[in-house]
């Protein structure tokens, strides 16, 4: 008997953060394509002008390196030094963690 519309065999769905199967397969295929053509890619890179070579490497890096998040910086009240909102327990935990790092 078919399932009702909107209901699935897995009511919890795919776990958060787990990759889509087709995405994983495409990444593996693309990785294999790059691996098998690395020598040709290097020859092509060597034939480019410096500006074009740098542009290519920067574009490629977007797929390899995680993008950095921008943060707002306020020198009047840096958020990383704002301890007013922390509980005494959280302050004690941070002090203990800092001491462990210092005493290594």
C-alpha cells in the first residue's frame, strides 16, 4: 500500500549535515578527474601568464579551502573580551582552560 502524501518511511529524514548521495558521488568523480589529469593541469598552469595563473588558483581554492566568516569589530567593546554576560561557572571553565594551555 502506498504511503500517504507527506509521510515517508523515515519520519526523521536524513540526519542534519549528512551529505546527499548524489553530491558525494559527483565529488568523488570530480576528484578522480582532477587526480588523473594533474600533470596536464600543471602543464596548462605553467603556460598561463602570472595574472591568469593566480586567478585560476584563487578560483580553485574556493572549492578546497573553507570560506572565512567576516566578523564585526568594535574596538570600543570587543565581543571576545565581553565577560559580563557569562555566568560564574562559565568564567571558571574558561579560566581553567586558559590555565591548562599556559601550563602545558
